[in-house]
């Protein structure tokens, strides 16, 4: 237990400064892109708003807020980037890849695939060694 009054900065100082800036770039691309493309849909939408459209837009707007918070706390908000990678890779594997292999890519799927492939930027900025050591190897929090 830390008995000093100084905050624990071990997670922040563990990554070199260039990695923190690379993470910030990922958060900026994710958060900024969602601000540009999803916030207008939240503000001005058709009435009545289709249920699943409204759910998706609200989730993505909330994600943009957390991604922008990642500019300040890049290491602490890594789970947001991991979530982004997880859902996009899942969609690519389950939806886009089978349609592509079957030569059945309609224009909407092709367009969505092109947008989702921006995940390569997020994949590139995530410090995977840190993720491995802190989320897979590190002992989990106690249950009781």
C-alpha cells in the first residue's frame, strides 16, 4: 500500500513518451472521427429515430467522449482502444470476410468495410507488449 501522498505514476511512466503520443494519435483519430461523423447524427436525426440506429449512434458518441478523454489519460483508457479493435475485427471476420470470399460484397458492405479498415491505425498505436503484460500476465484484482 502506498502511504505517501504522491499518486502512483508507474503505469504512466512505464511507456516511453513517443508511445504515449502514438496512443494520443489513435485516440484523436478515433474520437475526432466519431465527432465529425456521429455527433451530427445525434444532434439532427429523423423522427422517429429507428431503434438500432439510435442505439449505435449513442454508443459511438459515448465512445468518442471516452476516446477524447484518452488524449489526457492514454494508458488508463487503453480498454476503449481494445474494445474498438475487438468489435471491428469481429465484424470484419464475421460479416465482411465471408461476403468477400463469396464475391458477395454489396456497395453498403464494401463502404462499411473501408471505414472499419481504419482499425489498422489503432492496431499500430496500441502498445501490445504493455497490453500483454498488464492485462494477461498481471494478477487480477481480488474477488473478496
